[in-house]
């Protein structure tokens, strides 16, 4: 995105401050799991198996999702659509 805007507006590129390294150019595959005491060991085992059998060429990371709490269930923040 930044390189496109630099070309479009004809500005100078920064001196290495905003350039991405090769490590960041690799794609990332998240394993999204709800947070629990066992989720970390599950994701570690999944990453280990995926690397062992070359299932995925991208880097695998763990992403924890948020649980619904009582407030989300009793008082949802979304209002129903009344225009119908």
C-alpha cells in the first residue's frame, strides 16, 4: 500500500524505516481457539504435527478468541433492524 502511494504522489521513500523484512513477508496461518488452560498445549501439538508433515508452508501462530460472557448474552450491543 505504501509503495503504491509513493508512486502515485511521487514522494520519496523512507530510509528503511517502513520496509518489510523477509520474515514479515511470509504468510501467517492462525489457529483460532477459545482461551482455556488446554488451548496452548493443543496449539503446540498442532504446530508440531503440521511442521513434521509439511502441511503448511506458512508460519502457524495461535490466536485466542474471546468467550461470550453474561453481559454479551443478556445485553447484546447490536440493536435489531426495525426498518423491515
